[in-house]
């Protein structure tokens, strides 16, 4: 960076900072969306009827 002007160095630092902020916002946004979907799923799960199934066992279990 010794041969770059001061304005070029500032511009590069600005781009790096913007990139890091965008990456952080991306992760935070996806985490927030995931938590919202999970919360909605858990709310719906509480109201779902439980499925109870009986296994049909053969009369002769040695088969």
C-alpha cells in the first residue's frame, strides 16, 4: 500500500468496512428469519393433533 495515495487507501478501507457490514447483516438477517420461522412452527406444533399409531404385530413373532 506504499504506492497508493491517501484517498485510494481510504476508499479501500471504506469498501472493506462496507463488505464486513453487509456480511454481518446477512448473517443476522438469516438468523432472525430462522428464529421467526422456528417460533411460528413451534406455535403451530402445539395445536397439531398427536398421531397415535398401533403397530400390527404378527401372531407368531418368530417369523
